[in-house]
C-alpha cells in the first residue's frame, strides 16, 4: 500500500474518531439547556475563529486560494452549514446513536454525487456500500420504539447535504492544501449557521449550564475538518466517506458510556457488518489524481490554466 494511501486512510479514520463524538457532545449540550441552533452556531463560529487565528499567526501561506477554489469552498460550506442545522435540530428529536445511524447513510449519497461528476465507484466500493447499507438497516432496527419521522427526515437531509459537500471540496483539494480548504469551508458554514441562530432563535442557555460539551464540539470540529479534507485529498471523497463510517462505532460506544444508550443483538450484528466494510479498505486501489477532468457537474472548479510542473500539486 502506497504511503500516500496510508496517510489518507489514517487521516480519514482519525477524522471519523473525532466526528464520532459529535452527536454525544451535541446531545449533552442540548440536554444541558443549549438550543440546537445555539449549539451549531457556537461550535462552528468558535472553530472557524480558532482556525483563522492560528493560520493568520503561524501559517499564513495557507491563506492563499485561487478565486474559483474560494467559490467552491463557499458553496461547500453553505451546503454543509444547512446540513449542520438539520443535524442538530434532528438531534433534539432523536437519541445520539440513532441519529448517527441514520447519518451514516451518507456514503450512498456521496456515490450518487460522484457518479454525476463522472467518477463511478469501483466494484469493491459498491460491495462495501452494499454491506454498509445492510449493516445500517440492522443497526436501525429498534423494536417496540416509535419512530420520529420528522427527526429521521431531518437527519437524512443532513446526510444528503454532507455528502454533497465532499465532492465539491475534493475538486478544490486537487490544487489547494487541506488546512486552507478547511478554513474557508468553516468560514462559509459560519456565515450560514450564525445568522440562522440570530434570526430564528437568539435563546441563551441557563446561567449554570456547563460549557464543556460546546467546547468539546469546537475542538472536535477543528481537528476533524483538517483530517477529513486531508483524507479526501489523499484517497478521494468516496473512500473517506466509507472510512468515515467508523464514526458510527465511536458514537455507539460513547453514547453507551455517556448517555446510557444500548444496542440490541441485531444492532450488534449490524455493527460487525459495518466493521467488515471498513476493514475492506485495505484492498482498495489508490484514488487516481485527476485535476484536469473537464466533465461532470463540478468541472467548473479548476485553477487558472498554468503549466502542470510550475508548482506541482499540494500534498
């Protein structure tokens, strides 16, 4: 396995571990009195501010991005920002593990968006998606418990929007380093979720509400975004999405430890199937480097024409 692929797998898996704690921290914050819109506005705004400050002070080279790339990040951030609003509104209605189970359908939608961008998945990837989908069906099998269909619809909507932003940023990442993409995508997300909170909510948490869930969410957001886009850059959006399913296992474990949520035997079978899908990544071929691709719905996201050997791609 090439070093680039190993680095991408490690980055994507690390991102999944961070993201797996998101529903737990989010649910804890909501239970402590923070509104869903306040949670998403605080964690996104604080994460973007921290990242902007660190890059501006110590890594100014990461501030540069070509104009079309900036537009791509703005589009991806806007889409993901809308998805984040749906995600946290859904968490108010669903428990953390169930919410993350439904959110784990996003590799299906990533495959759909990539096919539209003329990047069809390999046969092994299709097999892994199928296995993961069966696993998610088993994991969502909760007997004798009524389903909140509004919450389910919100979470599936969040998954569709999250899946859409990955191929957009994948195009930008052909020529732009991961920290730059993470920064401008987070800033665009903040430009969506903060006004949404100020317009539709503006509620304040109780004076004695603990802030550790929001602080935890903030730092999880910073680290998960950088490692997520590094994974997308190295191994592509589809493989990063499939490895991202590891966040489901992390969410299940932390939901049990922090929130007292438990799984049935059928759900544990689903978790085993999901783990098998994750382990099959060892047999995937490295994603081809194709910055010059001129077809597909995202073909407009390309840097200005220049000789390919002028600088070379960012790694």
